[in-house]
C-alpha cells in the first residue's frame, strides 16, 4: 500500500505546536500543498467552524497534531481541560475530515495510552489491557478515544484513517515553562539557569528512578510522513527510539551538554509517575523506518533552540 503525497492538499491541524510545526517543516520536502489555519480564525473546539473550514479548504490528507498537552503536573491539575479539550478537538477534526471526503488521515496520540504496568517494551496490542497511570489518565482516555474513532470510521465507512503513538518527544518549539513542561525541556532550562546563576545544585522532581524513552520531534515528523505514505491498517503504530534511560541518567546527560557542573538533588514531594514507559519499536521498524537523531545530539540542538528562541519568548512573557 502506498499513498502518494505528490500534488495533495495536506492539512496539518495543530501546526503551531511542537509536533505540528515539525510535520509542516518536514512536508516542505514533499511536493504537496501544506494547509494550516490559526486558532484565532478557527477554534478546533467549535464543530461548525471546523466543518465550514474543511469544506472550504478541501484537504486530501490530514495530520491531527492538535491537542492540549502538558507534563505530569499540568495533567494532574487540569483533568477536565485535558479530557474535554482533547475529546472535542479530535472528534471535530476526524468527523469533519470524514464528511469532507478526506482520503487519508493520521491521528497522533502518546505512549501514555498504555496501562501503567504494561510489560516492557510495550507492544501495540497492550492497549486496554490494564489500569492507566492516574496522573495522566485524562489525556490518555481522550487519546484512546481518538484511536477508536479512527478505527470506527475505518470499520463503518472504509475510511483510511490511521493512528501513530509517539513516545516522549523533545526539540524545537518545546514548552520550557517549568510548571507545565515535560521533563526534557524542564531539565534543559533548570541546568541552564543553575549554570548561569552559579548554583551548587539542580533540583530534579521525584526519585530520578523512572525510566523514559525520548525521540527528537524531527524524527517523529519523519516517521509520521512515512506512515502516512506506507501504512494503512486498523492498529495504531508506536513511534519511538526503542531505547530508554532513567531520569537521573537523563539529568546527567543534560547537565553535561549544558555545561552545569554542580550536584543533583531530589524533590520527593513531586510525583514519579509511571515507573517505566518504553514502547516496542518493532512494528515501525518493520515498515523500514529508523530514527536518525541520537539523544545527545538532539539535546544539544534543543538547548541551542532554547538559547536562540525559547529564551527570547520567556523574556517577552515575563517582561525581562
Ligand atoms: P510523564 O512521562 O507523563 O511522567 O511526564 P514528565 O515528562 O512530566 O515526567 C517524567 C518524569 O520526569 C517523572 O518521573 C517526573 O517526576 C520526572 N521529572 C524530574 N524533574 C522534572 C521536572 O523538572 N519537570 C517534569 N515535568 N518532570 C520531571
């Protein structure tokens, strides 16, 4: 099966986000027309606005990268927003795409859809086999519903809608706000600030023992375009690097790249979350795709992006 993007009108829903912007960048090397719409023009939570826009824009293919995302604390603090916003956005975009005759759609989720104690590395068939991690179950339930929507439209209407579940992503466009970010950007910022201030220590949330897998967002975008072109089936596909490391090991690596030479202390009032979250990369590898950006190289490019762009945004936001 192969879906040719040449000459197609391709809508990237959520093009301002980290993943959406990476997909839009990646699509520049395909001979297709990239469609985007700003939140100020179309609110994806507004069903009528979404339907009207899709009917006018006539996309052939859609990447659903629009979502309300956040780290462990944000998920735990705003459960209603994480569940409602994500359910409504994906329902509107998927249903609107079906009505408008979209030929191919790729829905993006996350590795948190899997049970907290799923055997590792987690294979796609582990979905719905056990209880979710409570700190992010709201987001996870919404993303599971998105996978099911794609499967339902395929089953009932024969729609070629597929789903990809990326692991923890990082890279340009990441959220460096310490209260809502994921661990990678948080550590990059903390190490940079600790180095700049000449601090003795850097504080890591939790025990540092949980294991996490990371993938650079440009690798993820490449995998999504690859799947859009060559995958067409009911089951979602994991998108990961296939390797994990502990939060403490990650902290040491980030400190090395950033150049912070102080110690590491733990804030045990913060949650650890799920103990391990490594996805099996076997299914994606069997389609012929491999990641290209090694972790250290990715952290370096992410730190450079933070210095060049992220810090400016931060200064504007805080008025520094
Ligand atoms: P998760 O993968 O859904 O648990 O989300 P996160 O990326 O937010 O957190 C991953 C792990 O990193 C958890 O064990 C956190 O406790 C840990 N962690 C350590 N320091 C930080 C930090 O400064 N910010 C965040 N978000 N997580 C941290």
